[in-house]
C-alpha cells in the first residue's frame, strides 16, 4: 500500500516513494490479518519484514505505537481513495455527503478494520470514548475545509464549520461500527446508507 502525506491545506497526497517504514507496516498489517493484534509482536513483524528486531524497535518502542501509525495510514488511504473519485462539478453538499457515505461503506468492508473489530475491538474504544486519533483529525480537517468552502459558495448552512464537521463525524461513527446491528430481513444495509445520506444532506442544507 502506498504511503500518504497531507499538505498544509489538509489535503491527502501520495508520497513520492514507499519507504522502508511502509514495508514494516505492511508486515504488521499481514500479521494482524493472520493472527490478530494480541498475538502479533514486534519480533514477528521484524521476521515478516525480513529485518532485525532492533530495526523495528528503533522505529517503534511497542506495538501500540506501531498500531497507531498503521491505522493512520490505512484510514488515510481509504479517505484519499474516496475523495479522488468525487465529481468536482457536483454541488458542495452532494460532494461532501458522497465522500462521507462512500468512506463509511469502504471502512465497513476494509479487511484490517473488520479484523480488528472481530478479534480486538478494544483497540477502537479509545478513539470513541477518550480521544481523537490522527486519522480522525485528518478527516475533520478535510471535512471542515469542504464545509467552509460550501458556506462561502452559499450552498451549506451557516455555523461553525469545525462544529458541523465534528457532528458529521459523530453521526458517521454509528454507521461504520453499528450498522450491522440494524440490518435484518426488514432493513437492508443499502437502506441504512440511504438514511445516512438523507440525514447528512438535510443537516447541511441552508
């Protein structure tokens, strides 16, 4: 997976070339997909990456630090892929809502995300109950900029763009993490995504 960086405007861009660090993260990702977080060690990551343990230890002091970097890279890549597909000619609300709902759909099916939720859901809890993560801050920066631009064009309602962006992210959390609990023979996942689209659209309209 290509590495990513973001510029001063909060936009995501691919890095010019993969670094050795990306190879280590690829190895960690493979370990987690195979055996889960609890059974993954820095030693195993080093073995899979084909480097010494000290090489990995010099980069990350523990698995928690490595996981933070891995999740930031993974979720940033998801957002980048979705934003890259947007129709630049569409109205501000349509573009923003499309990006959010598209990102929600991709995240729900992302193999790393699914594996973590299945085997080690406690890893997600700090980002829901205690603090924001780097990827959440990056998503908020992009969303806030899009809202501000839409407000300036008169297409999005007035209000604190940062507060609006945070409200949208909180709404999206439930559709990423809990949508499966609301899917049955009466309601489909597609119908829930339609509801999210309606909810976000109406919350942004002037």
